[in-house]
């Protein structure tokens, strides 16, 4: 099950930045949407996979770490602390260490509460890697593929294997031929793709490594077959205009806005829940 915690390009009432919860223990990005989880739900998170280093995708990590230290300790106290494992490109982890967990913006939780038992443990991956998260609660292993993105900082997208095909999240990206080459021949159950700006700001989308409806159309033309497409990352207040321009596209795909609280997952053999 994948739950949309946040899918906005910025914040306002009922608008939270990018975060998805895979089952109950894996975060895909950690924007302000993580704050929608109860404390007991936060304490169950074992892994965070990050698309890139920008604040709207990582800002909840420091506060999450601070919130769950006590709850993730075992009967033996700190010696049994269960860390949260953060997986990202080397450049993304370096940015977190230099600019957030630096003792100035936030304490270094890769060394706290102790250097031998920290609450955060960092792991690097590379584009093309397959991340395998062990089975839990009767579920099979979860397999997440690291996909290429084209942004202003090193970034990736993710493909989560499901029985119906891959659930694909592009991450923040501009035009991205490498992504479509990677996905060629793959069965895609749903595609979550960003469109951050309207066509009137296409120049801004281009220089900031994002898509506008006109560049989205060019990207979708490279997909194999018909795919269910969900739009993420428009700014608060700009959603109606961006969606109107997207719906005016001559596209063979079903295109809908992604919604906070939406869930994707298997509900029965051959069925996919999208609510």
C-alpha cells in the first residue's frame, strides 16, 4: 500500500510537500506531509528513501528523528535503539550532513543520542540500483528501483514493484529521456509525474529543472501504451490553472491530479485500489 502524505510544490492550509508512505515503515521522500502521521505511525518508520536534497523533500527528517528516539528504544534503552535508515545518492547525503545535521541548523542525529547508537544511519545508492526491503507482517519483500531524474541537483525517481506493474514516481525532473529508456518494456501500473509550473512560466520550469504542461506532453508521448498518470508538485493556488492546461492536452493517457490521502495498493487478486 502506498499512501500519499503530501504532493504539493509548497505549503498552505491542506497543502503539504512531497512524502509517500509505503506500507507502514518506508517513507519515499520526507516533506511536510510526514507531519500528517500520528506519533505511533512515525515510530514505525524504519527506512526513508530520498529523491534529492531540496528542502521540500527532506524537511521532516530532523523533526522525525527527534520525535521517535524514545519510542524506538527497547527495554535495554539506548543499547537497543532501532535506527531509521536513510537511503539516497551520495551527493544528497553529503548535503544533509553539511547543511542540516551540522549543529547549526540541527543537531547531528547520525551521532546522537550516541555515536555508537544513532537514530539516523545513512546508506548510499546509485541510479539503477534495486533496493530490497525485507518482508514484514506476512508481506513479501518490497523492491524499489532507483530511476534517473534530471533536476538542478543530483536526483532520482523510484519504481516500486507491485503485482500489477511498477508504481513510478519521477521525483523532481525536467525533460528526462533516460527515464523513458529505463521504463521501456516495463509494465507501469501508475505514473506519478511532476508538473510544477503552468505554460505561462515554462521558462521558469526549464531553468529550474521542472515540467510544465507543454513539456509534460512531450514526456508522456514517450510512454509505451496507455498509462494512468497522476500529477504532483504544482504550487498551492496554481493547481486549477495547471490542471486545466494539462486536461487540454491531446493525450491517450488518463491524467488526474494526485491527492493527499490517496492510496495505491492491492486489495484483491488483480485489483488495484486508488482512492
